[in-house]
């Protein structure tokens, strides 16, 4: 009983303090980083709509695994299994989750219309902890990033080094 309470406390505190969690849905090739909120004993996430994060591999009634990293060092703190639930749009549980998510959503193009858009085009999921904390791994678990059409900057233009050197010379 005591270890169960300690596991719950570790899960809650680590997840509340972390800005991102890593979630691997059943059958997903790799874990995905998701922004989230901790609300009423569960992780709440929104996605699968235009301009929102992908929730690939997360299906209502399914299982997933959540890994939480340390905010200061970036290392893995805890990994735990979750049960995925999808509250019905407009239900009290959905409204409460959306109210929390709306407050944490950064750079939203439509802040006031966001809940209505989420109801029409997105999925709001609750990831409820189910089971015990997994032991920390011994080895390196680095994985290749998930393929995405998003890119970072391309090659630097040929004239850029000259421009930078000229600016340094003027000072």
C-alpha cells in the first residue's frame, strides 16, 4: 500500500512539473512528445486536428506508456502505464479538461474559439495512470526521431559568412 501511494505521488508531481511527456501508444513505432496538463488524477491532452499535436497510436479504451523527464536535468524520472479515455464532447469531464488545456495552450491562433474548434475537429484524451511505475532502464534508449514534414533551416546562403564578418569588423 505504501509503495502504491509513493508511486502515485511520484507520477503526479513529476507529470505536473514537466512541460512535456513522452507517450507511446499501443503499436506505435516510437514515443511522441506531447504537451499536457495534469487534471483530476489524469494527464489531459488535445490533438489530431489542424494545428494541433498528433495523437497517433492513442485510442479510447487502449493502453499507452508515459515517460516523464526531469525539468532541470532532462533525464527520465518515471515511466508508467496509462489507460486512454476520450470524454464525450460537451460532457462535464470534457469541459473541465478543456478549461485546463485552454489555459496552457501557447500560441493559439483563435484563443476564444479554441474550445469550439476542439469540439469540432480535435480529440481530447485523458490518460489515467494504471499500474505500477516501471523500473528505470539500464541502457541508452535513444531512438530516431519520428519522420515529419517539418524541417529546420536549410543550408546557409553562400554570402552569409561574408556578411557576418563585415559586421564584426565595424564594431
